[in-house]
C-alpha cells in the first residue's frame, strides 16, 4: 500500500470480476498422405476447398486420409492437418534429384533460402508428383524479351498453309517463341530443325504441341526479316529493364520476368496454362518497389508463389543477388525455360511415419486440438494416438477398424467378429471412441465410389454437437448422430450384433429405413464400468478441466491465503452453476480452504482445490411398459404396481 505523508484519500481497486474463459473443444486433427502440401507441419483448414488447394485431390493412395478430413469438414470448419512424410517422397526440381525434399517453409528458410545450386534454378514448392508438370520460364533482359530482326526468311517456296518456314539461321530462336514474318500475323514456334521453324498459328490451340494444318495465313516474301518475341511477351506491359530503385542506386538491367506454367496440364487440366506471373522483379538483393516492399525476385517468389521456390541464380549472370550499388545485371540475354522432374508422392506410410506426423499434435500448450482422427491404421497406430490424447488430457481419439475387417466381406457375422477382435487388441482408455466400420461414398474428384473409415464422421458429429448443444451432450442418436454422405455401410449391424459390439466398447453405426445412417452408441474405449465409459462424460470433464485450468493460471504467484482461495471459489462456482443450468452436471462442490491448503501445503508453495462433480448421464436404454386394464378399474389402483 502506498504511504501517505499528509491527510488525504488514496483510491485503489481490486479486480474481482474475473470469469472462466470459454475454451474450444471442437478442433479436429488428422495426419494424412497427400499429393502436395507442407510436410510435418500443422496447417489450419476450414473447408474442403481449402483442403484440396493445400493438399491436392485424392487418389488411390491418399483417398482414405483425404476423405477422413473432408468428412469432418462436412460438420465443422476447424481442422488441423499434418501431411505425413513417407518413404521416397520428393520435390520436383530442375536436376531431378530423387532424394530432394523441402518439408515446409521453415525447412526452406533454414536450409535452402541462401541458394542450393545442386538442384538447379528452381524447385516445386511442395513434395509430390504434381511438381513434374511445372515449367518456369524467365526473361532476364530486353533482348530476350523481343528482337526486331533476329534473322531473315530463306524460303522462296512458302505458301498459305505451310507449317515449316526456313530462315537464314535458327540460332537464337527457341521453341515457344513468337515470330512474325513481316506481315500482320504471329506464329508460335513448336520446334526447330536446324534452320527450319515448325510453326502454328498463335491463335490456334495447336501451339501447345500438336501440328496445325492451317499453317501460314499468307505467303512470305523471301528475305523478309523475322521478328522474334518471348512466348509470354503479351502477359507484360513492357520488356524487363532497369527498376527505379536500381536506377536511383546507379545500377542497370536488374529486372526479370518470371512465369510459372502447367506444362503437362496435370494441375489445371490444360497443357500450357499459366499459373503465376511475376513481372519486373529484381536481381538486386536490396531492391524495393515504389511502395517500399521487397522486390528481390527470390523473396517475391518465396512470399507470393503457390508452386515454386527459387534455388539458385542463372550461372550466366553476374552480380545477381548482390546489392544494387552501381552494378550492371544484364549479362544473361537468353530466356530460360526449366521443366521440373522427379517429384514423387512416395510410398504408403508406415505406422512409425504416421506417428511422427501425429506427434505434431502432442503438445497441448502449442497446438490446440480436441478431436483426433485415426484415419485408417492398425492397433499399434491407434494405441499411439491414445497415448498422445492421454498425455494431452484435452483430446479424444476417434478410431475405425481396419479396412480388411469389414470391406468386401459378405458375411456380417464375420465382420462383427473381426471388428470385436480388432478392438479387443487395443488397450482400455476413456480418451478413445471406436466405431464399427466404413461408409460407401461418392468421390467426385475421381468419379467413383469408395469405402472410407467412419472416424472422420464420428469426430465431425462430436464437433457439430458442440456447435448446436454443448460438449457434454452425446453426439449419438437421431437428434445429433445422423451421418452425412453415406450411400451404404460396409457393415450394417443388426440389433443382436449391435449388442455384442456395445459390450466390446464399439459404437455401432447402422442404417435405419426412413431415418438414415446413425451413430448408435456413445461409449469410450474404457473397459472398467465408470462414468468415464461414456463420451459425453469424458468430454464434460475435458471441458471443465481445460476451462478451470486456464483460469487457475491467474492464481500462480499469488499468496495462498483466504483471499486468494475465496477469489478462486468465486470464479469457479458461478461457472459450474452455469454448466449445471445447461444440463452438464447435476451437482457440484468446490473445496478450497484451510482444510486442503494446510500449512505444509502452503510451505511447499502449492495450492490445492478439490472440485466434486456429479456428471449428467445420457440415456442408453429405454423401457416402455404398456399395461392393459379392465374397464372398471381405476388407474390409481394399478399405477406404479
């Protein structure tokens, strides 16, 4: 307390208005194999469209993980995804180095941003075969951009429709260049044989690589000058020259145009589609735009490109990558066209490789997730995820049986036996929820139907329950447990089979005529009879523990006295009354006083609070008794008997 020398009024305040903060309990988490995207890095995804743009469309290797994630996103918009790094995965590069992998942007910054000449000038931004379709075209000078009289026609026999034009010298003209023979028409050079230019009309789609019988629009005068332009000249306002920044610093010739092309059409579906353009970026390492932003071409591409990384400067140039300071950057006059190769999606991930990816979700302090989806995996894989959830204490694992247990097995009793046997091999835990199989759904990306594990839907139903009710409500049943997008189930258990599954901790998913496909159970994977053998109770405690623990951090480094303890009770008790009012608990008691904060506890610098909870229970069994009575009998006589 401040000391006052003379009489006066000292105003102080103490904040007793703190409350328990809201906590998130509906963030999904999954590790998947993918055709592109960052490796071993947690990425936030909010929609299926974003999932596709970041990690690529599904194929025969990646569809299980993709649709586990996509099915979750059908119920929720908050998902964390890690791409699994499997064997032989590789980035496409100019050199085609088959062991070259850039995991993510941090890996690039740490290991490649200073230059990596061993793989060429450019590399695909993410590992995967999609990068093999990329070509990077760059124009480093005005000469490379356009030459008014590169050579002359040496072909007196040209006629309308000809597709070959002979010139004095084919040197300096490249496939893809735009040429003009002194008239009003432009042609694209498809290929060159010595001095013979194989051409197509620029306005014809055939310039992507096939012949075009229409050929020349008109005859050509022998001796006419041939005007050559870079194939992408019409994408830019002018040729690369000297930027205002470099000019102001006494330099010249720093600008370069860069174009990223889908050469094979594997990305957009159209060969030759332009994916990205970077115009008038600079070779000077300190270059700035007129607005003051970084204009150094490797940095611009790092910050803006969705497809490529810069790896090295063109060896033919001098001073590239140095500060402007009076330097000339125009040593390279030819265009550069770099096709990337040997990108690889990799092999099917092992259980150990999956664990490496899922370990990115292990730290509750740095990564906030609540619902961990196993995708497809063996018992060891699921046990690994249970360990992560138990160590976090704020997340639940959702797991399906293996594909071979239920898919393409005609006998449903065999399917039931397989499912029970599979989950019997997984240890007891209240931090996991098992389902009974796979759903058959339409894959619009491949135009076929596929069987996909249901755990993405189970986690999605749980997240949706949080949104429409609260985390302590069961995600099962006809009110909150309707599974979306299921054409049919690989295993549709009968009532007797559902009974056996439930006894084995497995939550059946069944299709009922006129009612849809429904999650028909809310058990956790806990073997022992307990309140925690129900998912709503486990998630109630996760919510309470997470919220109260967050609020309790504000008690750290305060004094363990009655004021602090009373303050703690005044924070927790209103919160629990609110949960009680929202049907989460039936009763509670908070003990935080001198009975559990004894002198010994205080001397150890500890603070103890005991919070007793009576959780609300979900209805799993309904008994309806219909009683017929005689006409003259009063209901009072028989009711309750």
